[in-house]
């Protein structure tokens, strides 16, 4: 049983006029254009998501390089800071997408990327509890709109039958960053002492610069929405015919994606948040992301506690993430191929919690190899299905403004 109306039930039969409209371009021409769309729109968002995840998770790597001692905080205050980050994200996710719906992604998402990139860069010089807590909360505010805003943007460029795969490819940026983050940190943290700075400081500086550069790429090149397919600096990748096809193919597939207003009413927000089906999707997301967030922050420290070297632990945690990258792709194709998104999500949640419970129940006397193996599989199965849950929610949104709030 699905939580929401299935994609097959929602779509209406194509009328004769729609058949005639589709005859103005060939399937081959459409496939070529979708590949171009994947390269430009999806490619830029994947690049930005890669840097987003590096910035969000690198503090977990910093813990293995005397971060607490250097900054002058305790483990308990570090935990408080991480909760402030999450609080900032939760508080501004919906307001951020309301702004995005009004002014468009090419301005709003671009500004956010530059803002959190600069904040991430300058946190290399934080000192003391006040600076740490302020930085964590500020990063939460600035990062809050990127994922929901990107998902909403993708949902407006692609057909419903294409969304699960594109959401999956988008989350590859996250998965690859998680997989590479530990390896990158392993190398950068060896720079401790260079220029009189700690390794974790160099990590924040280098990865912050990477994010700022990706933000400049986004602002300079990202084409916005099908209704306004030019970048902020008027760079255009699509000619008039391609724009026509991109707009019409999506509207013929789902007429509800036509933008009829640039504002979101308060009643729309309240009705969306009070929708029982939406609340069930939120519950699923919480079930998957709660343990995932903890792993982002503490996995290197946990692995180091098994007896591995502190810097070596950063590299070892990437093993589970590479498995997750593979699972993200499999889930995305399975969801679009079968249309059974609910089963994919249910299977993913079950696997994730099975490994998490197994890790929790391991006796303290278990070998380091067994502990590492179970933790690795727990990391591998954490939220690889989340992109499918997002696409499932998006497909069943009745209007663009509802979709903006749901994402």
C-alpha cells in the first residue's frame, strides 16, 4: 500500500491535442535534449551537492585532529553545536523554498552556496565556545535551502517518470562526497603544522574555497527553470526550439507543473504540513536521516575507538559510503522502472535499521573487524533510499507551490 496516490493513477490519458503536440519532436530529439539537460542542470547541482556535503560533514573528520582542544570546547558542547546546525536547517527549510518559489533558483540557491562556502572557509579561524556555536547555527541557516530547493528545481525540469533517477543522480553528489570526504581529509589533515596551522584548519579552508568556486559556477551557468532558462548572466545553453520542447514535454506529462503564480499562500503551507500523507513521508525521512546525521559527525571517531589510527579512521569510513553510492543508483533505476517507490523505501528503511540495531547489540568484547563490518554496512544502507522518498513525494504534489513546500 502506498502512502500517496501512485504515479500511474495520477497521470491522465493524453488527449488528441497532446498527441499532436508531441508529434512536433521525435523521441530521438527528446532523448538527446534530456542528455543535454542532465549534463547542464543536473551536473551543476551534483557538483554543488558534492561540496555541500564536504562542508557539512568535515567537522567529523576534524575531531580526529585535536579540534576540540584547539578550539577550546568539550565533547558535550560539540554535540550542542551539531544540534544547533540541525535546528537551523529545520527552521529555515520551508521559508527558504518559499523565497525560491518567488525569485527562482538561479539567484536564491547561488547566493546560499556562496554564503555557506565563505562561512565554512572562515570557520578555520574560530576560537572559543561562542564562535563555535555561532558558526554551527549560521551554517544551518545558510545550508537549509539547498537540498529542498534543488529537488524542487529538478522536479520542474523532468517528467515524473524521470524524477527518481534524477533525484538519485543528484544524491550521488552527496554519496560520493561522503565516500571521498574521509580520503580527502586523510590527506589534508597531514598538513598539520604547515603555515603554522592545524590540519583541520587547512581542511576548512580548502573545502570552503571549493564551495565558493562551485557557487560562482552555479551563478554564472545555471539556467534556472524551464519558464526562464537563462543563467543570471544571460548564458543560454538551449535554443528556442529546445526551450519549447523542454517546456511542453513536462507540461504534457504533468499539467500541474505550470507556474501560475509566484507566491505561496499561508493556507498552502498549513494544508501541506497538515496533510497526513506528507507527515508519513516526513516520518520516513526522520527515520533514515536521524542515524545518518550522527554517523556524519562521529563515524571517524567511532572507527578510531576500534583501535585504528586517528587519521586512518577517516579513510576507513569511506568504505560504507562507496557501497551506498552503488545502492543509490540501483534504487533510483528500480523506482522509475517499476513505479513501486513505496516498496523501495520500505526495503531501504528496514535494511538500515537492521544494521543499526545489530551494531547497538554487539557485545563490547566483539572483535574490531566485526564492529567495523557492521558499522560499515550501517553506513552503506543509511539513506540510500532517501532520494526515492523525495521523488515519491514530489510526483504526487498537486501544484508547484505545494511541491515547493513538500520538498
